[in-house]
C-alpha cells in the first residue's frame, strides 16, 4: 500500500528567532511590521520537537531552510548553521519522520533584497546556487522531497500589488503591473532550474500555492476561473502540486471557514483539474477555540483521506505545529496545536489520537 504522509508544517523565519539578516527583519526594525522578538526560539529548540512529533504519530514534517542563515552574504556559506539543520534533519529521518524541506518561504536575505530581489533576473542565479547546495547536501542525508517555493502568487499580491509585505510596493501603473509579472516569470524560471537539479540528485520537487478564496459575492465566478485555469498557478516542472488550503475566508482577518461543506464543493472543482500527484502542504484554522480547531481540521482531513485515490493525494500537513509569527498579523493569529513556548493546547491530544487512528486505518508504519 502506498504510504500516506501525516504531518505538520512550519517555516524558519516564523519560528526560529536568533537572527536579523532578512528583508522582513529589516522592515520590522523600521516599524513597518509587527515586532517579532525571538519568535518561538526554535533555533535553540529544534531537537525538542522531535519527541513531540513522535508522540503526535506524525510520519512527516515540513520545515524551511533560512536562506539568509546559510548565505549571510552573497558569496559566503555559514557551515555552522548548516550543521544545525543537518542534525535536526538526521534526527527526523532516524525516527522515521519524512522531512519535506522548503527552500523559499517569502523571506529573502537582506543582501538579496538590496540587489533588487526577485525583480532582477540577474539575481536568480544566487537562489539557484543556494538551492543546489541545499539539495546536494540534504539528498545525501536521505531527504527525498524539496519544496521550491511557497505561494508565489500570495507573495506577489501581498508585496507588489497591495503593498502590505516587504518591499511594500503597490500597483499604481501599468509598469508596476508588468514588474509583478516579471517577478512571477523569474520565480518560474528558478523553479525550472531547480527541477533539473532535483533530477540530477534523483529527488522530488514540490511547488506550493494557496487555493483558498475570499468569500465575495462573485466567488462562484472566481472559483470557476481558478478551476479552469489551474495550470496558470503552477509551473510545468514539478513532480507534485503542493496545495495550501484554508477554505473560504470570511474576510482577511478571519482565516477559517464556518461552513466547510461549501469549501469542499470548491475543492472538488479544483482538484479534478490537477494532473499530477498532490500534497496538502498546509491546512488549519486561525482560532483560540480548540473545539472549533479540531472540528474543522478533522472535517478537512477526512475529506482528503477519503478522496486520496480519486485525486492522487499523497499526504496532509497541518499548519501549524505551534503558534508563530504570522507575517503582518504578528502574534495575533493562532494556528498552532502548541503555544509559542511549545506547551500543549487541548487540540494537541485530539490531533494525536486522530493521527494514531489514521495510521492504523491506512496501514502506515511510522
């Protein structure tokens, strides 16, 4: 029987702390974003989450590498930081927890930003060099799954259309719109080069995008547009589609769906148009109501498991393992089944039992 992965997702900048060489940190210190403090201090506590994942019956864990840590400057590698990531990854593998490594999750090294970031095609080789180094090194350790980009469309709209994320640029002209398109072209180009690298090292490439929607009067039209043009959201050069799905947003600050059945009807329309295997790389709920968190996660998880063969779904990841720095929300969003200090919420125990039963049902050995 094919293995079905059950896991959790996090990203480095949102959880690690103990570093200040990223574009996001620069704008935090300039007062344009909520204060991050030391996030979840995960840089000092990575090994502490291994027994937590084991206890949760997880057989997969998605995390990101902080590009700025590995390359503190354009032509310098920090091998001590690399060693810490490698030690954590090795522990995951030895405990039968499959690592899924994200190479880019919104955040750029400050030096890359100062060179023009994703707007400048000449900079793309920097990201390709970094990615080659990561894929080469971690594939030798036994990592099989690499995620090239997390939600580029969300990044472009947030950073270059609405201007609420770094570098805080808004579309005010046709030239601004053209610039946003150039960024997507550059990301697609980089992904294409990464795909070649993954084939060289005989590993898999995943590209993730958000398929969540705002609940607007015309969302039925938006649903039809997305489902019929799904391949415009993803590059061709991928082994798996990574789907981040949170349902239908009531509004930007209310990132959960009160009527999951309506969201499921949209999922059917979207998933049926995907022609490659799928990972649900993020699914969760922003709430302090632990009963609601479990109810919604369970409903979506049951849907994905039930339809895993129909839509070729290979795994499911809850966002997030712990509460963390949620971008322009700061610490006002609560997605975790752990608190920032890694203490357990009530939902922890129910999710643990749900994963245990699913492991037995699907005949998965951890």
